[in-house]
C-alpha cells in the first residue's frame, strides 16, 4: 500500500559536513517528527549533495543517503529559508497540533 508523502528540500549539518537533499513526511506531520522517531537510527535523504563546512566545496552526491540521527547538529527546510527579508515566518498551525 502506497502512502502519499510530502517532499521537502532540507539542509542538515553533521560534524564537518552540510548535506542538502530531500526528506519526506506524511501530510500534516512536522519535519521535526521525522527526526524524533526513537526507533529509527538513520534519517533517509534522497538526491543528497555533501559539502565541506570548512570551505563550502561539494564533496560528493548520492541518490540515497542514510544519516545517523545522533550526529545531526541541526537541520532546516530550505523552502522556508529567508536570506535578505528578515526572519522566516513559521508555517501556519496545523489542525490537531
């Protein structure tokens, strides 16, 4: 049975690397819910690009990457990132949350 999921472009910082790729969540779920699943050791990321934090150079790319969730310093959705327009606004509250 196929369950529809939303595709979200994210940046993830782990140790000495910044990873840019796509994570998937169920409609209505928060991106944070994916990372907080206790019985999952790895976060799935597709179409991943791996960059050095030291110089920003692209080091590798992969169709699929499993990231140990315990190594994640922080992550953020790139669709909601605001660069020159002030702070990003949070998404509207979801019903039931």
